[in-house]
C-alpha cells in the first residue's frame, strides 16, 4: 500500500472531500440518536446514586435498630437491678443502707426512663428513614422505567443504523489513510469549530461554501489546479473547486 507521502495534493484533497461527506453521513446518524446516549448515561448515573442512597438509608435503619435493641437490653438490666435492690431493701440493717439502696433504685429507674426515651426517639427516626427509603425506591423505579424506554429507543436506532454506520466508519478510515497527519489534525480541529461540521467546502458563486466570503479570481484559479491546500482567509475552512467536490460521491 502506498504511503501518505506518495499521494498527490489532488488525491489528498479528493480523500478530504470523501472524508467530509462520510463524516456528514455519520453526523446524520448521530443526529438520529439525538441526546439519547447522554440521557441514558445520565439516567444510569442517577440510578446508581439512588441505589447508593437506598443502601445508606438501609444501613442507617439497621444501625438504629441495633441501638434500640441495646436500649431494650438496658431496660431489662435496669429492671433486673431494681428487683434485686428492692429485695435487698427488705434486709437492710440501718437507714444508711436503706438510703443507699433507694438511691440505686432511683438511678436504675432513671436509666430505664432514659432508655425508653432513646427508644422513642430512635423509633421516630426509623419512621422518617423508612419514608426516605420508600421515596428512594419509588425514584429508582421511575428512573429505571425511563431508562428502559430510552434504551429501547436507542437500541432501535442503533439496530437500524448499525450496518450503515459500520460502512461509513470504514469509508472514513480509508479516506484518512490517504491524508497526512498534520492535515487531518487541521481538518478535525476545523470540524469541531463549526456546528455543521463543515471543514472542507467547495467554492460556489465565487465564494467560500462555508462562510460565503468572496474568493478572488486568482485564488480560485489556484484552487482549480489542485496543487496545494488552500484555506478560506475568513473562516479557515479547506477550499476545493466545485468540480472536485461534485465528482466525489458517497453512498
């Protein structure tokens, strides 16, 4: 296979025109897909975030439930100690012992009430977390339904255009192989600069086919010779003569 440097300027220009027309066909396929690829990715990211939130809430609920169990155990322990101290109070020998036991009973009663308060607050917190969890699950269900719809639309378009896209991608690779890297870099840069993706345009009605800037007769003559790469002084697009542009047909 001939190397890029073996191709003439005219051959490179022909390849650039072919590449431009193939890229425009690929652009049309991307327009068909529209914002669907981005929407699908955004929905997938949102669902992943909601799943993480759901997991976090579930872990928080489990932690609160463990806390409640600890407090329930604290109540049982306090009640057991109260019974123990009450039994001991039947056998006290003096007022000092009686007061000490009564103080211990009061402390355990306070501990019991404190545990009950903690359980009440934690139960209310769980109820709030359950609401949050339910909202997260509903949000996931809604997003997953939307995602399924968007994916279905995208897969349908991909199935309809897959063969065509492969054909044009192969054509683009072939055209690129006939153009040197420096020129391809300029071509890609120019394409990115313009929303319509036009980097190679014909001279039409004595003007640039991209920005409609007037092209002097002398420059038009040079363009028709196809001996060098000429760019529009106004927009920077690569200029070719209309005959060359029309001679390249992409199917």
